[in-house]
C-alpha cells in the first residue's frame, strides 16, 4: 500500500508541476502576444498555442485537485445530512468519478492510437497534431480516477477503523468527518 501511495503521490506531483509550468508559459505567451500586437506584429498561432496549453493545464490539474479536495462543491442539501450519509454519498460520487473518468480516458487513448496509425488530425494554422493532446487527456483523466480510487480506499479504512477526523469548514469551525 505504501508503494502505491508513493507512486500515486509522485505522479500527481509531477503533473502538478507540469501544470504550473504550463500556466507560467501561458502567462508569458499571452503577455508577449498582447505587447507585440500593440506594435502591429502579432504572434502567428498564439491562440492555438494557448488552446493546447489549456488542455495540458486542465488535465494535469485534475488529479492534484482531487487529492487536495479542491473541486467546487455546493452542499445545499447534503450538508444537512448526517456525517455517515455524507460519507456514503461521497463514496458514490467518487465511484461515478472513477467510472466516467476512466471511460473517457479509455476513449481518448484509443482515439489517439487510431489517429497515430491512421489519418492525423492537425490544427488549422500551425499544423500541430492532436493525438499527443489526446494522450494527455487520457493520462489526466486516468490519474483523476486513480486519486478518486485512493480516496475511496482511505475512506473505507477510516470507516472500518471507526476513526473520526476533524476538518476545517469554510467558516473556520470544526466538523466531524467519517
């Protein structure tokens, strides 16, 4: 279990760093594009580059966001339920996350393989092939599913042991998690 944990954490941290580097490169590219456009010399393909960078940024940020439990959630109804029911609903939503993320990952992986062996789809202006980004989508979604699976395993371990963990709410108070 420890090896699996370390491997998953390493992969998640690697994709996190790649996403952070990409967002810095995007910031620099967009700033440069705006500045040179003001002088009448636009950068050819800047919009396409930013669009492809957004794919990398979003897909490589999903697993880390799941690990940190930083996805946006609105708990109008769920917050009124007991902690045990909330945990059961969390497990159900994590199972759905795994199923859909791995299904979409599978589809994009096979789409990339088929595109590599067949007709290569390229971007309009810069002729950048799409299949590497399909692999990135597949990797990002697969890692998101792995992080969700890891979260389910941890939740079941806590349920079996019967341990409660206090977590901070948005208002700074404490709530029990089980």
